């Protein structure tokens, strides 16, 4: 029994370090951007010796992939909580509330996934831009499902409008360093949702 528990501890520690690195990658890449972020920056934010990072992630690209996995995990956790609400309109309003709740971060750095998408689209190495698109696609699909359940016309188009409004308010909030843009535009989105029949 003791041998078994001892053999699990190193695996648990390794899993904890890997998770800390993934969370740090998501945060630091959002705050600094891909180009300005070094592996050492992520290691420091995760409180992991820089040399140990290579045990878990061989390249900066792998750390970007890990950050995207974190964004996906956060999105799935959020939509999972919202799925507990019975009404799809209330789920969408809950999503708006979550976005507005991050207004200070959005004003400082923009949308975590949106800013990463723009930056990765400009990089020469392929694949990562497509990966970030998959995260955004998950959000669009979830939002479209809510509109579909509401029984409104063109749920796919409304999903694009809704997520596009969020990206726009995040961008403007960041560009103007004004978190209240998120508050005002979030209220406008909620009002718009109430007008849909």
C-alpha cells in the first residue's frame, strides 16, 4: 500500500506542474502576447524551474497549444455551469454576465481567445491559427444551440452576431482602456436578447 501511494505522488506532482504550466501559459500569453512571451516567463509564472518546462513542453508552440487547451477547459466549465439553467435565453444572458465580469481584464488585454487568434493568424508557422479557431467554433456552436432552443430564425447568423458583438466590445474596451464599454455593451446585448421572439 505504501509503495503504491509513493509511486502515485510523483505522477500527481508532475500532473500538478503540467497544469500550473498550462494555466500560466494561458495567462501570460494573454497578457504579453506570443511574440513577447518566453518559456522562462511562463516557467516563472507557474513557479516551475525553467529547465523543467522542457520535460512537459518541448517548444513554445506546444505551450501555445496548452494555453488553447486551457481556454477550451474554461469555456467548457462556463458553458457547463450555464447549461444548468433551464432557459436558453437565460444561459445567453449568463454568458454576457460572465463576459462583463471580466471587463477589467478585457480592458487591459482584450479577449483571451480573440487576441490570440489575431496574433497567431500573423505568424508563419501553421496549425496554431486553426487550433484557436476551433476554440472560437466551440463557443459559436454553443451559442447557436441556445438560439436554436429559443426557436428563433437563423440561429447560426444570430450566433455570429452575438459572439461578434462580444469580440467588438472586448476590442474597443481594450483599445480605449475603458472597462465600462463592456458594461454598457453587455447591457445592450441583454436587451437585444429580450427582444428576440
